[in-house]
């Protein structure tokens, strides 16, 4: 059987306020075309279909249209909820999705009660263990989080996730294709640059040894960079289908095609994606920046070589459109400088001064920031913005308290 593995669509995510809906439609259509062209038997979407738990109607139309396209011709599609998704919203539409051959796992369930999906695909039986994103407050009891230290909470989280994986996979057989679809942070994984930091730090790491050798392929979501991790079972992040943030310019968007038979190692083939615009950072003086951007019309510029980029390819794929630009200016600040750049470079979505970027980078590199409270970090941020308003601090504290008080099982 042949599996297509995709994840971390983040539909609804803008780039510095500019919509990427058209790009998402194009790249998800490209993925559906790959599934059809390659005669895929099963599609796994490993979480973070949406960028927010409250997606816009436009984002929902794009996602559900894409899922229906992937399920065309009776092809089963398996979806697990990610940390950006609303498990409740996905669960609410699960009955309708099921009728279309789209199997949605919005909560962790026992193996015999929906936690493991068994599919007959052309005479071969596949068992798919389903592990949507397990938040720490869902997996670890509130008592331990409140009374134990951080190391205790992490150890208990990792231990319990390992137990969940074992419970879901202990009935895997040698005569079936054995798969896991999970949205997790596996230890050793390299972040792609645009992930949510709170759900990728040490508290959420799960060891690669959680997945037994009986599993022939682990389809992972959560990290935006495609990568293979060593472990008893083949662990693969396929990455996002778009470069989602300027920290992701080194990422190569794609999907994984996996050929697997019972009892045999899976053969994994990454397939690059061409749709969607790339992200590019250009640094220098204004004259240097203008000289680095091709002067051809957008369609021609997109197909031609690029220069001065941070980690992007020598050429952009045809049909992708011109890259979104982040301009880092090595110039003294002056009124109207950013407006001038945007007027001359319509694809510039962010303009920053090099001196300010250095300051921001030093703050991000400060290891003590991970040990500080949200209140302290927000207060520091307001100070950096020259904002002195106790009402904002009080409102922020109320929002944090409300988020922490959400019922167990809800996304944070």
C-alpha cells in the first residue's frame, strides 16, 4: 500500500498581515494532485490543519475542500488534531467527515474504542494508531503540575505518553501494515523556525523509544522542517507545505510518499512542493536591497535566480509567484524609510532596521527568558515599547488566568 503523509498546514496564517489563502489553496490542490497521480491508498494529515482554534469561514472552506479532494475516489483520509487545532470543532464535524471517508481523531481514545483505526486497503489491512496532540494539562494531573517541580511534571508527561503509545500499539500484528499518526515533539527533532515555543520546549519532549519496532512508519506532525529521527521505528516529520515564517527560509516544503507491506521496512520518498511563495530575507543598505531584487515582472522574477537570500534556493519553482520579502536595512532610522521600501518593493511584508534586529535577537537568545513568568515577560515587552499602562497588565493577567483555568483536554 502507498501512504501520503502531510501535516502542519496552518491554514489561516497570514504573513505580517497579508493573507496566504490563495497559496494554501494552490499547495493543497497540488497535494491532492500528487495523491491522485501516485495512486495513493491512504492519506495521513498529522495535525495543525488550522493556524488557530477559531478559524475564519474562509480557512474552514479551504481545509474541508482540501480534505474532500484528498478523499476523492473513496481514498481514506486520517486526521489527528494538532495543538493549533480546536479538538472540539474537529470533533463536532467528525460525523460528517466520516461519511466522506475522512476519519478525524480529536481526542485520545482506547485502541478498541476508536484509538486504532483498521482499514482494508486493496486486500492489505492497515492498523493506524491515532494520537492527537496531548497537552500537558490533559496528560499530567493538575495536582502534580501544582505541587511538583518542572522536572517531575516533564518526566510524568513523557512517561504517560509512552504508556499511551504502548497501549495503542500493543495489538499490532505481523500480518498488518502498522502505522502511527501523531502530533508530538519527539526528542531530537529540529524545529523549523515557526512553531509555538510553549509546546516545543523540554516539557513536551517524548523519547523516540516510545515507538516500538513493530511500527513500520510513524507519521509525525508538529515540527515544520522535514526530517527523519533515529529510533526503534521509522520516525518522520514531513514538514509544512509552505514556508510559514521568516525563520523557515531553509525549509523545503514537501510531503512524504511511503510504500509499505506487512513485515517489511517502509520505503519513504520525499516529494517537494512547488506551489506557494517562498520567503526571503535581504539585508543591506537601501541601494543594496534594491539591487538584489530582480527587476523583471513578477512571473519572470519568480522563475529566475535569486541572490542575497538567507537559506533559500538558487531558483524559485515555476508558478510559485515572487517571494515574500523581509528587508533588514543597515541604515540610520529616518521618517518614511519603511514606507519608501514598501512603495518600491511591493512584496516587502516586513521592514526592520539591522540595529533593532540585533537587539531582538539578543533578547530571544537569553536562556533566562524561558524561566520567567508570562507577567514578567509582558511587562518587559511593554517597557520596550514605551507603554506604561497598568490596565493592560491587569487585562493580560486575567487572560492568562482564564487560559490556565480551561477544562482538562482543551487546547492551550
